[in-house]
C-alpha cells in the first residue's frame, strides 16, 4: 500500500507507529522501501553525511533536487519527503512556495519538510494551500544551529517548553500533516504528542512519539564523525565495509581476483590467429 500524508494521519488515529529513515540515492532508497518503511526523508543532512559539509547550512536547492529525484525513483511505496534547504523558505512566502514547487516538480518529492514553528507558519500555510503536503520540524532545528549555540536539547525549561508546545500547535494549525520533534525531552514530547491531532515523528524525543526517524548512516554505523546520543546502531556496517574493501585490495594485489568465474572466455584459435 502506498504511504501518503493521509495514511500518516490515519496511523495516528489507529495508534500505529510510523517508521522513517533518510536516503539520498536510488539504490539505498530501493532497499529501504523494500523493507517496508512508511516514509523516506531526503534530508539536508546529506550535506554532512554525503557531501562532507560541516553542517546543513551550505546545502543548495540544486543538491536537494538532485538527490530527491534519485530517491523517488527507488521508493515505490514509501512517502518521499524532501527537506527545504536553508534560505529556501525563510526569505519570503513567495520563495517558499516556488522552492517547494521545485522540489515536487523537479525533485519528484511527495511532501516537503521545513524547520521552525510560529515564525514559519505563514509559509507552511501557503505551501499547503498550493496543494503540497508539509511536514514540520521543531525542537533542535539544525539550520538554526548558530542561534542555538550548537546541537543542544531543546525545551528543558518552562519558557522553552511552552515555546515548543506553541510551535507544535502553530505548525498543526497551518496545515502540516506531521511534525518532527528533534532532541526534545521524552516527557515533553509525550505531552506535545497528546495535544496534537497530527502525528509526531521523533528523533531523540522518546518512545511516545507517533513515529521515529533516523539517519540511515548513523544507525548502520557508516558515519563516524560523531554519533548523537539518540542513535542506536543496529549494525556496524562501516567496519564490515572496511573488511570487505581490505580483502578486495589484497586479492587484487595477490592476483586472486578476478578468478575464472569472474572472467569471459574466447576460443584459443582466435587468439592464435592474432599472432
């Protein structure tokens, strides 16, 4: 069954947990999609895990479109949500609509995600009115890392907790079909989840959220620059890849690979005629 923004809303009503992972290319998206995931996020995290940037701020619209298009080709049943990069929606409502439209038309996204609460409610409402589903994102919003002074848990005191609740309600009222809660204390995330009619997707926000999302390189042990506290490594694929790469190098150097079964045949008579 094809996952859509509507099925995400229905999952909350039916109390069925929603599962999401990131993907940035066709082959990975196809594997994740075949696994039965509900949604794939083409995150601007690609700047860090794919392109080697120090943060997400340098990611461009062209890069998001390029990767989104590849993911969409591999995702047949998952809902493809694509991040709107930094400064693609903050500048004006007009820019927000135009860039969201580009992600759908050129990047083949089925929904877009943008960071912020009350301050971007107008943009969310306008994009939704343009018939493009929107997923919100509050809490630790990486595009605001310079404002936060680093990657820190949000909503730990009364003032900031109230602000997060206000942001969540503003995102919902603006028409978003879901909202990501990132690095939010578990009890606060549970309370926000109970106050919304749209599903919450947690990342470092506890088990009570309506769904969960992780960066796939993190949960597979493929990104070693740093590992957030909220990440569970389901395998250490990074080390397994190193072992395989090392074995390949050794076999090539030792003349073991390619073997006969990896090579193509030709009649000896043809070779003899070449002399």
